[in-house]
């Protein structure tokens, strides 16, 4: 049996926070205080927690974060008006709408309302085009979870070039952009989804497996080879029936089989948050170049 390397995010966050603080200070010397504005609708406890974590990290590095709250029943036109005002406001450098939003807002295309150079989530078509084309990292905003995963792999010096990567989950915010970004780093990428056959075989034959499909603890020991050389990135955040937060991987069953694995929580989640803050500084630079 092996002892897998635990790909924890805390030391990565500590290291990155220092350089983010330094970049933030540079802006302050130019009289610019990077400001993030968050639109939060309703009382969803998970959303409130996510937003709080983003604000905390923002303030830790010396940027400001304003949370604009709306009631669950907010009028769509009023909501849209607020977003457009912030889009025009030169003091706001980055903005995003915390998802999910209630039904009456689901038809609004936030990706169009938020200008590409303030789009810290990386959802605007122009930023998606950057992912598609492989634009230089600091020239646009990459979606936060894929960006965070790449940063984590790079911090732990896990190479992608020539590696076989399996990504399970093809959502627009995680699986799909991650596949393209890894392709640009010369990985050989396979995408899996709910219709994929032979998932176990695909998984066993991969060097890196990214679980981003959102089903509690599905990937158990039958999905990995016992050679201790696979890397597992667990993106899933699922609430088990006993209340515990778990990933898509059955951590206890596989950690003695694989070479490296991200914990849940404490792995990909915080990397997503720090990527958002990194995007805020990129946005601030783009607006003040
Ligand atoms: P979506 O629900 O948008 O997409 C899920 C994807 O997984 C779909 O492509 C679906 O396939 C596929 N899928 C579903 N069930 C299976 C299965 N049994 N086998 C193989 N593929 C399957 O998910 P998101 O990308 O939004 O989120 C995925 C997970 O990641 C969730 O647990 C979410 O909470 C978490 N998450 C974590 C973040 C973090 O920072 N750590 C950030 C964002 C999300 P199909 O397309 O065929 O329907």
C-alpha cells in the first residue's frame, strides 16, 4: 500500500496570497483599490458561505469586496438595472452574480450584462473564446475552478504534457473549459459524462482523473489501478445523508491506491476562490493598463 500525496490547498493559498497582496499594493501606489462587487440573491446558506469566503480572501490581500444583497423575490428589471450600473461604475473592477438565482431571474443573461473585462467568473463569450484559443493566462479571465485546478497541479509540480487525463463531467463551468485548458498544456484529454461506457476502464488507464460530476463518493477502489501513480482531482462538493461534505471520490477507499489526491473540503474549493481573486487583479489591470 502507498500513502497518497495529499494535494491540500492551504499552503498554495498562503503562497499565492503573498503575491496577490504585493500586486494589490502596486495598484494602491497608483491610487487604485481593486474592488469586487458580488450580487447575492436570497438566503441560500451555501451561497452565503461561498460569498463570505470570497470576501474574506479579497480583504486578506488588501482588495475590497462589496456584497449587494437582494430578496428572493427581487424584480428582474430592478436586478438588471443594478448590474448595468456596476458595469458602468469605474470604481468596480470585478463583478459576478452568485449562482443559483431564483426562477424569475433565470432568463437574464448575466454573461452579456457583465462586460468581459469585469467578468471575474470567466463566463463571458469573449473569455470563453480565450479558453478556446489558448490566450496568454494574464490577458483574460479564465473560469475559476479550471484555473484553480491548473494552479494546484502546477504548485505540486504534477506535469500535464503527454499525460492521459480523464475528466468526468462536461459542464460549461468546469469540465469543458478544463479540457481545453489542459489540451493547451499538451495533455491527452478524454471527456466522460452520463452516457459514457466503461468508465472504470477509462479511469484505470488515465494518469490524472478529474471527478467533476457531482455524485457522492461514486469513484471507489474499482476505478483505479493499484500502482500508486495516478493523480485524482476531486471537484465534487456533495452533502452526504449524515451531513458530511464529500467529493465524487470515495476518499478512504482509494487513498492507499493512488499517488496523489485532493481532499474534500480543502482541495479544489479554496483554489476556485483564489482564482476569482486573481481574476479581480487581472480585471483591475485590464481596466487601468
Ligand atoms: P453539472 O451538474 O452542471 O454537470 C454534471 C456533469 O456530470 C454533466 O456533464 C453530467 O453528464 C455528468 N454526470 C452526471 N452524473 C454522472 C455519472 N454518474 N457518471 C458520469 N458523468 C455524470 O455540474 P457542475 O460542473 O456544475 O458541478 C459538478 C460538481 O462539482 C458538483 O458537485 C458541484 O457542487 C461541484 N463544484 C465544485 C466547485 C469547486 O470549487 N470545488 C465549483 C463548481 C462545481 P451529462 O452532461 O451527460 O448530463
